[in-house]
C-alpha cells in the first residue's frame, strides 16, 4: 500500500486542515478566516461589540410587554423544579409595566414643550426644505424629536445628510431644481453603526471611515419579500476627499460593490453625532437610562412573584392524609361530591396560603417604582461644578447642566452641523443656526417657589422683570404676553393699591380723632 501513496510535493500542498504542510507562500485556513472577517463590512468594531448587551436590553424594554415576554427566561427566569407548562402559565400571567418608555417619552416631552426655532440666519431655501427634511414628508421638528428620542434610548444616534446618486453627472442649480435633486437627512440609529475609524487632523478628531448597515425588504416571488442588507461605507481617501461605497456580502462571503461615488461638495464625511450624558467617546456610549431599564426588569420579575403568590392564596390546595388509593383509582373532588375512607385516621381538607408575605412583596414593588421615578428625575438634576460665574447664577440656571440639557444641546449642535452639510450641497456659504429648548424651569415653579419670587420683589426690591421672565420661561405666563406692558400694568395696580391703603389709613385716623368709626371698622 505504501507504494501506492502519492509522493509529497512541498510546492503543491493545500491550505485546509489535514492537507499537510503549506506550500511556499501559502496561508493557513485560520488566517483566511481572519482575513475574511477583517475585509467583511459586517465586522463590528470592538467598541460596538462592547455596547451590544446594554443596547439589546434598552431596545427590548422599549418595545414593551410582547417583546419582553417573547424573550422568556432571559428576563423572567424559570425556577428550579418549575416545569415547562407551569412556567408558561406564569409567563402568560406576568405583566410588564413599561416605566422606561413612559420616562423617555416624558423627558423628550419636556424638551419639546417648545418647538425648535430656526435662526434668522437659516437660508430661505433650507427653511423651505425644512418642511420635508427627509424627502419622506417628515417636518424638521418631528425629525429632530424622533432622533432625539432614539439617542436618549440607546446612548447616541446620528444624522447623515445625503444627496441623490447622480451617477457622477453634474447639473446646474436650475436643472437640480427641475429634477427635484436636493439634500435630505437620514436618521442613523446606534444599532446600525457597525464600525468607525478616526484620526486627529489639525488638532481635531474626525471620522475617517464609518460603516452603516442598511436593511430593507425586497419583493420575492409574486407576493413574498425578503430582507436585503447592504453596508454604506463613508470614508476619506488618501487626499482626504470624502467618498462613499455601498457593499453587499453574498452567502459565500464575497463582497460586491453595488454603487460608489464622491461627496464633491463636502469637506468631511457628512455625518453628525448626537451624544448623550452616557458618552464615553466618539460613537461609544452607555444608554443614559440603562439603570432604569434594569429596574424595570426587576419590577417585572417581582410583579410576577407577587401575582403568583396572590394566585396561590386564592386557590386552596386539596389534601388527603392517611388514605390508601388503589392503583388506577382517582379522587373526584367537586361541589356535589363527598369523600369517605374506612380508615378512622384519614383526613381531608384544604390548605391555603396565609398571604403573610404579600405585604413585603408589595412594599418592594413600591420601592422599585420610587427608585425608577428618582432615576428619571435625575436626568433633570444639575451636574456638580467646581466654580460658577455670575451668569451661571441666573434664576433658570438650575437645570442648564442636567443630563437632559446635555442631550438637548447635543441635538442642537448636531442639527447645526447637519445644516452646514445641507448648505454645502446647495452651494451656500452657511446653513445657519437652530435653538433647541433647554429651559426646564417650569418644573421648579411650584407654589412655594412662586411665593418666594413674589417675596423677592416685595421685600428685597428684586426687579419684577426678571421674575416675569422666569414665569414666562416656566410656562406660567403665555409666550406671546408682552412683559413690558404687563410690568407697567402691575406698577399701575400697585400704585392704586398703595393709594387705597393710604386713604384707608386716613379714614381710620379721622375716625380715631372723632370717636365715630366709619362703617365697616370696629371701634378702637
């Protein structure tokens, strides 16, 4: 048999395990796998992989009860000894109360008590396109609200300012208008950011490459559809010119270029990040309300235990002691059935849970609710600072450095960057500015605070105009109210009240001298 074996040729050996030594210049199969991964646009960066667990949790909690329940033991563990049917019954009875979602919506609503305001420096052409910012009918205010909400959930998000692919053709402005070619904004979720690279240029850290996953459903057959995933790669070439490619990965891991082009009017990748207080670095963050999501899951688990205990207290368990049951026989228990036994020591009865522990479980649920509420309110708490300037001591400064204010400011900065990208597509020098509401003073204007403001004006001579501005910012006075006219009216009424008081004192003094108190006044 040995004579029939092939002669070993070191120049013609395979690369698969078991094929023998490598030929000259060959590459081990393991290295080929690494090479495939390194050249596959679907490969996540290490920072993106690290963020996956927290991101999955907040997304599942945000989606609500059906999503959380569908995850089964992931969020509602199956107890040791609990069989499948009993676990499924407990799972079906367990109710998930979505405190996380209500908190996110409430915090975004605080910012959007006032709509974003485009600055006077925003060009008319962009102001007109603001009405349909994404070329899908979404108003700019709504676009920013939705992307802000997504950033608050996930930790960060982004805005990609795009332009229709013209296949390299150049058009005049008149032709672009006729063909309805115009910039549009694309919301980018944290989930779809696959990888990125950065570099320091002129002392500033910039993106040199960004990979975004794009998924859509394409027709399949006569009525079906299938999901198609491509990867948009935005990058700077050797000359720092922003470029783009759309790549598709086949089932055999072959990477195919679907389309490519250059951002001829841009100076950098036209992507603006929206960061939050959970930011660790560029496109690296923790969800700001991750702890709230964990508490929400803890509430779900404890609520399941609570509901299960209540069920047990409401359903007594029948028991029989000292009774011999022959093989094949069964007890029949019902309202019209009596049980007997020849054994005088036999016992029948019902055992029920005394429910003594229900109070402590209910208390634990209430504590969790309080903790979740505190975490939501913590988004409004100002951050600790070493020193404050005089400007920082304004009446409405107390929430300017809160986590929620950080989000609002980041959305404003990202929107202004995106306006700049938008303007460069249109050949305009600047995109202008925008103001996102960061005034949450209204939360602090309860009765005690308003009384304190009034005392400042009355007793300390505090300028009434400043208090009126604080009341207007807090929603206690309508935005269209003329504060100057209101201040004048207050001054007139104060003078009239002072005059009435002076006249009353004069009447009292006259009555004291004459010994005849005026009507309505008691005698001295």
